C-alpha cells in the first residue's frame, strides 16, 4: 500500500480480528479495553483499517472509559460491594467456613483465591435470595400481578428477565447495587408480565409503580461494570 504522507502510518491497530461468515464489519471494546474487530472472511485489511480510522474518536472515548473502570476496580480490589457501599474484606483465622459480614467489614478464613471467590459468590447469592424474594412478593401483592416462579441466576448479559410463562429471573450480582436499584430491576421484570416489550405503555407501567425509576436505571448503566467483577 502506497502512502503520500507520514500520517498514513499513524494507524490504530486492533488487538483482535475475528473473521467469520458474517456479512458486516463491527468493532467493540472489550472489558480489558481491547479493540476487537469482527469481519467477513475475505474482507481486505485496508477496509478494516479504514473502518477503524472512521471510528477512532469513539474508540478512544470508549477505551478511556473502560480503562478508568479497570483502574477503579483495581483500587478497590480489597473491598466488597454490598447494597451500593464498599466494605473491606479481611482474612482472619476463625472457625467459620463461610464469609462473615459484621456490618462494617467482611471476614473470611480463606487465603486461597479460588476458595475465597467461591465463598463470596455463595454469600452474595444467599443474601440476594434473602433480600430479593420478599421484595418481589411485596410488589406482586401491592399491584395485583401474577407470576409463576422466581429464579435466582448468574446471567452474564442480563440483570433480569421475564418469560412468556411469567417466570422471573434475577441476577444475584444485583446484591451489590443499592436496594432501590434492585427494586427497579424487579419492577422492570414484573412490568413485563403486562407488556412483553419496551413500548411506551411498558415504561408507563414501570413509572406508575416507581416514579423515580430513571434515576435507578441510570445508576445501573453507570455502575453495572462494578457488579460484574466478582
């Protein structure tokens, strides 16, 4: 490829190019702030590079955002997020094999990272079930809604979902969010028992139950990355 100036060599290079039988070209910035390109099998590198150059401003903004998120998580790696607040986690010799929360700090007797991670996940899941299920029951009763089952899950891409049979799925990682945000996700999924889409009527139903839902929706959008790092 010939160039007519030094600027032609100032290219932003992707970290990964994933080729497949797809017909379109797309790019994403992953959780490690890496630029990932998905491209058709035979698309020339020049067209890929031109596409990257066109999106350079967006790429730089997105990379800075995720790099700041990574820095934030790293700075708080010795703390656990619970109901919207950070608490220190300390390793102490104790007789309990479970994670203990004193109200001011978390205490664990495991220093092996894998075991500690399992302790944390188990505590989060149990605590979320304890807190969320009564909240679901409250809103169902207050607004005369009908549901089938409530399932507590670890969903990679969703905070909650509602099936056609009115089964409500909730992501236990929400235990790290403020209680109002947990309530927002619950209300959101319960509103889907009435409206199966995200129409104007759907959002009107959410607002009728939770007038300040936009504030909690925005919190989740801005801080959701913190809940994914367990």
